[in-house]
């Protein structure tokens, strides 16, 4: 019988397969496996062999984190947690080697051992309702048969007839109650019928005896797949190191320390900021930069300094941090480049350049940036030629001085002073203990980076130095965290971006072929059957336009890049530059990583000396280049985000950088892909998308074609002067278009017409003197026209001068790729992303006014995230697709009324995946859903409620419920199971909470960082206790137990005739001098707070809270609840 048998390598997650195991772990595995084999005794019992298997698994992998023991009649189980109370994750049926009759064979699995395994599975899954079983194993130590529990779920647990027979047997309702009866009469015939559907992994340890026992360390590479197969990362499906869903916290924490930053928790958010005053180190990059900026008085010389904050302190911090992020971006990119060069050259350490031998100080680092990487080898001076002979020219704007460096500092201006080593450092001394003391900043940074492996992906090899791997995915998460320092960063897990990009872009590809070829296909499989011309199909896919309007660190664009290449692989059109297919290779996205494997399942590794390897590497590089240049676009209000996003895309290209033929001496240079990622406020524009550009084109010497050509030339500019010339030309073209569009703006035209009408009316002559009635009418019209003209002038002046437009993004002409030849805005095929979570309290009132005037979904309390939903419709082409992961609160809140109406009448929902209260974003107190939209007439949509995060990782495999749009009104949308709707309808018949008790919100300070404290802070400040109130926040609330307050707030109020009144300033000063003095020292910031639309200013009560609540209620016994809960 032909069974579906996988080898160990084939069974592993390919992203996990790419990661090098440490030498120490492999040695432990070898020693324990040799010991296991040595203890086999054919004469001993199954119990004996079960125990030695348990010892092997414990000692090699599981003893610290996972309990292993027998459970009931199960031979052996591995628990998902540290004790027997945790659920069972793996069931192991152990047989003694001599028991050949009951053991599975590679040609026949329907034996007693497998039948026993099925029974144990059903008892665990059906009787005990365990949803967390991951794998099932049968072994006699020599041979191992491993089955994925998902397969058992589908074949056994979902078969109602089989489950009924099992239930009847367990409840003794059948003709026999012996287990042999179940095996022979129920399991055997059922397995016999479905045996060919079962896929499993099989190996025989005896096949690995040679590499296991010989002294050749190179031979140990043959054990890697086996080592990983039995690991908890595989058998318990745990996140593995550098999984794009998890952060390397040790690397992240020490990098923050070297920069000079610290992570703090405020409410439900983790914020990154400058270290507290007592903890700051002058040797950190940030503090060193601040010292220099302050001493050189750079802030006073800044144009538009307000962009960096309201106070001098804020401006110093924000400018210094932007500079530090620029420098760290370059250094991390260079670390990846250095690792790549060493890897390409068989471990030759002469290609290492980020060390104190070559870069002795910050002056040398500056030279490396601008005199080496930004210049071709022949243009470098003799000194740097000699020191950096192996460092390639990259032609990337990453290594060009930024405006901020010109206005602020270059890295060469930093002082290389001493920096204390972090107590939890990765650095070790000669005895293997953590290092202590101090190091020069640059020395510390280089040693810290050298303690990690930046090149540990690719071939199946062992990490001999036992270094932790840092790859592009890990760096991406770190960038995302640092990047969100102001608002609290919630990075989007890789399984979410991967799913969203997969589903959306595949639909968009099918739609693109429908539009271009008029083919009637509904999915990729049907599309595959129709494609005949590979080159044409590639061109059609390369014409996709995908935009993330809140791009952040670029995670979605990287996932989109990978997905497009995987789609080309699935359609069998992925080809090299000569049109030859990569047919011997498989390219797929696994764990949000692009994985390339050969026919044997081996991970592709670039070898410059191998022609075929060069062909694959070059193909991947140029595919990525083409897709990044033609298909991927991003906008973000945060300039640091823009820098980081560009960096991530360059890193993706760097992964496939190659030596150019024929001499293989030079790396292929990187294109200028930065032009597709732009800085600006996506939600604010001066000019509407329907602004007429035809007139502008008639008057301009530039056409849309010449605009596109300038952008293309910029991308492929080979030197700095050519690039600068194109930058200047592009700005000139945009400025020309903007002037013409402004002149043709409907508001400008209307004003001109008004002026003409007013002039005509005011100067018109009359043959006869006007009657009294006519004169009144004439004057009324004059007054009306004058008022209208003044209003229009004020409106245009507001647009011209209002600070809100300073960072406006002009969708109308910023991306020529989405304009047709006539200059009309066509739009994007896909809009995708994770819109920002910004509270209305944090918005400027001029912004709120703008949003309410320009977005139909802006209603009551403005929520930024829903504006991005309307924006997606605006910038999409007809039948375009949008997918966001965002807050789902608008489905049921008052402010969501307008968007519910919008989605019912103007914009089609395709799908909602509801995560309920699952923590998709680490520590974020928000309920999120994935929303998929299409720019067409609304219709019914699919809804799926995710029950747990394990399920969430397989979103595309689960059934959804159809929601009929016609049955939804504009009031709250209850999207639940039919039973849930029934319960809610029943609840509506009873009293509401407000009829039995009063409810209140708490208080708002207007400036938490000054007025609210944690327990340690409040104790150290020694404030008068009577002036401070304890505060319970949403994440302090629990179901049954009252929690202690997590925060304390200054509360300058008293009760007077049972009313809460603000203390007079003199009374406040007398009663609570310590609190008063503290507030007085922060008065400059407190007076800038806004209460509604009024600035508190120096008026009476500058120390008050913006919403102070009622003190008498605070003192009462009450039920406390967060704003939203899934259950009580």
C-alpha cells in the first residue's frame, strides 16, 4: 500500500528548519540518544522501555518546562505546561523492540499499536474535551511514527459515526466492553478504509548511527532535522527563536540600554522613553547626542522646531532619538551585510569590518557611512581603501547624510565615553560569567552585536559559538517597538500579516486577471489552469499596486513582497531574467518568511561559485526589486517609521544580494526604493482626488509619462549626482502640478467667480436711480457676496497657513504609478495595514474639525482607525480590496453609527474575523478584528469568531458564518452565533443596569505623566496622603477578586455641601505644600493642557484635572468594570 510518509526534514516548519541549533544542544542530544540506544534490552518489559524514552525526552528537551509521565492508560504523555494540571500536548504509545507483531511498519500502520493510539486520542479529545493535543507518537525506540493531531481531528474526531461508536463503547452500550473488541471491530475496519488518507513522519534511529557516533563534526549536520523533530518547538508547536511572532527580549532590552532608552508601562501600554533622571548614562547614544545638541544650541537654529515637540526638552529628546534611530538603522544593516559577506566567503573573517580594529571611534564610523558605503571603490581615498577593501559600494540613500544630520549632528560629533554594562547583559567574561563594569560606547555596541549570530539562516548547519540568532524578522519587531515609542507599540504578529496578505493579494491577483484578460476565475487554482504566457502573467502581477497608508515599520509590505513571489511560484511563472522557470525549486511563505527549498526539501543557500545557485539568487533579488519598485507603496506620519520601513525593504533585498559576474568581485548595488515610502499624514490633503489635473498637464512641460520616467530614473540612479538631479526634477514636476491644481481648485475658481460677480455688481451703472426697494435688494446682494467672498478667502487662507496642512499628504499626485496617462487618479488594487490607535483626547482640535468636515464616518467621538476604513475606499480603484486589523469597537458604539451606515450602503464588507478579547497585540487592552472590504455595492459577508490564539494561526482553515447585510440596521451590530443573538434578544426584555444603579466614568488628568504615579513613585515622593487618590484602571479589574490600585493621582479637590470643589490655590498650598511645590515645578506643562477646546493657561485652577469626577462617589462602595468585557 502506498502510504503518505514524510522524512524528518519534510515534516518540519521550514522557517524552523532554517535556524541553526547550538553546538551545546546538539552534543546534549547526541549523548542522550546514544545513552537511550545503549539501554535497550530486548528481554525487558514495555514499562522499562517507556521509562528510558521518558528519561531521554526529559533530559534532552522537556524537564524544565514540560511535565512528562503516564496518564491513565496512556503509555506516556507530554504536557503543555510544567505540571500534570496542564493539558496533554503529545500522546506517546511505547512498545518494546521485541514486540514486532503490534508495532507499526512503514508499509502497514493498521496494527494494534496504532489502534491503541486512536483510542487514547479519542479519550483525551472526546471524553476530556482536550483541544490542545498537538502530536501523537508510536515508537519502539528504533522506529518512530509521528502523527499530527490536526489530521486525527479531521479523520477521527470529525467523523460522527466513528465518534458515536466510540462513545457507545465507552458507555458500555455495545456487545462487548473489552478494548480488544474496540480495536478489532471498530478501529480496524475504519482505519483500513481511510489508511491512505493518513500522512505521518517516519524514521529509524539505526539509520543515524554513523553521524551519531563518529568524531566528524561536519557529519552532525545530518542529525539537525532529527534533533528538531523531537523538540518542543515541533511536537508542542511552540514559537521558535526568531519566529516573526515573538520578540527577542534580551537583545531588545540591551539595545535600548545602549541607545539610552527604557521601556515603561502606562495603563495598558508599554511606552519607550528617555531613562529617568537618576538612571541616565552620558555614554549612551541618546544622552551623548542630547549633550551635543544642547551645547551647540541646535534647537534654536531648527526650522519648524515645533515638529519635534512643544517644549525645548521634548525637542531635544525627539531630535536626538531621530538621529540615534538613523545611526542604529545603518549599523544594524551593516551588521547583516557583514554577516552575509562572511557567509558568502566561507567564514573568512577578513570580511568583518564592524570592529574596533577598523572602526576605532565615531569619526571612523562616520567615514564608513559616507566615505566607504556611499562611494564606489575607485572613488574612495587611499586610507579607507586600505582599511575597508572588502566593503562593497551599496548605492543606497541609507548612507547619504539626512536633513536631520545637517541640521543636528553627525555621528562623528559624539564623544566615545564610558557606558555601564547592563546587569542582564549577553556579554560574558573568560570564565563564562556575565561581564560587569564599563566599556567605551562603541566598544560596547560592537561587542554586544558580536555576541549574536546575524547570519544563522540558510543551510542546515550547527551554530558552533552557541550564539543567539538575530534575523530580519526579529529586527523588524524591534524596529516596530522602538518606532512606536510615543503611543505604545503593538507589533502585528507574523501569522496575522501573513494571513491578511495571503488572502487579500491572492484575491487581488485573480481580480487583476479578470480585469485584464476578462477571464472568469474565482481562485488561484482556476487561474493556474488558464495561464499560457508566463511573461505576460508576470507583467500582470507586477502591475499590482499595494498600499499601507499607516506603514509603520513596513511589516505588511514585507509580508506582501513574500506573498507575491509565492503566488508566482504557485502559478509556475517564477522565472529568471532569461525567462527560464525555477522549476526545481519550491518557494513558499512559512511563518511569515520566504522559504526556498530544492527537490529534496533542502533550504536553498547561495554559493557564488555555483552557476545554478547564482541564477536562483539573482532571480530572487530582481524579483524583489521589481515588486518593491512597482507594487509596494507606504505612507506614515512618523518620519522614523518611514526610515525603518525603507530599511526593512533594503534588508529584504540584502538577503539576496549577489556577486556580479563574470569576476564575482562586486556586489549588485541596491536600487533607490525609498521613493515609494513617503512621510505625511494619510488622512489630511489639501486637494481632493477628483481635482482636475488635465488643465495642469496642458500648461505644463511635463506629462504623467515624464513624471513616471523621472521616478524610474531615480530608482535606478547609479550615483549621487544623478539621484540628486532626479530628486530635484521630481520636486519641480510635483510643484508644477500642485500650482496648476491649486489654480484649478473648485474653491479657487469659486472665489474668482465671486470676485468677478462682486466687481460687476458693485460697479454696474443704472439708467435710472434705484427705488428704495431695489436699493435694499442691491445692498443685500452686495453684503451677501462680500460675506461669501470673505468666507472663501478665509477658507483658502486657512488651507494655506494652517499648521494642520504642514504634513498633509497629497494622494492626488504623490504616486504617479496610480495615475492614468490623462492624470486621473485610478487608485490602488490593495490597501492593507494596521491603522493607528489614537484616542480622541490626544488629537488636535483643528484635526478633529478637519476630519468631521472631510470624512462621512467621523461622528461624535472621532476614532482615527475608522477614518482609515473610509480612506481605503477613497484611494482604492473600482473592485479594489482592503484588509485591516483594527479595533472593532465601532460595531457597537455610539460613535460607530456613521461607519455602520457607510458599510451598509457604500462599501462592501467581505469578511470579519473577530478575535474577541484574545491578546493579539501583546498587552493591548483593545478588541480587534480583521476586516476585509471590497470597493463595490454592499452584500452579505462572512463572519468568524476566533476562540483561541492557537486556532488563530490557522484562520483560512475554519468555516465562517454568513451575515446578511439586509438584516443589519445602523444601530449596534451583534455579530455572533445564532445562540448569542437569541441570548441578547432575551436580555433586552429585562431591566438595564442604569435602571437599578447609577454609573460613572472616573477622571481624566489631561497629563498622566505629571499627575499620575505608580506605587513606587508615590512612596518615594512622600506626598501628603490626603491629596492623593488610588486609581483602578481597566487592566486592574478581574472577575472575582478586587485588585489593588495600580496608580495614584493627585486630587486637589474637597467636598463642600456634598459637592466636589477645587481647592483655592492658597488653601492648596497651605494644606499640601509638597504636592503644591511639585505641581508648581511642572506648571509650564500643566497650563498647556486643554479642557474641551480651551487651554487651561494661567487662569485660576491651572492645577485642576480636566475631568475630576465626584469625590463623594469615589469614597463609596461600588462595582468596578473596564469599559468593555467579554464576560463577567
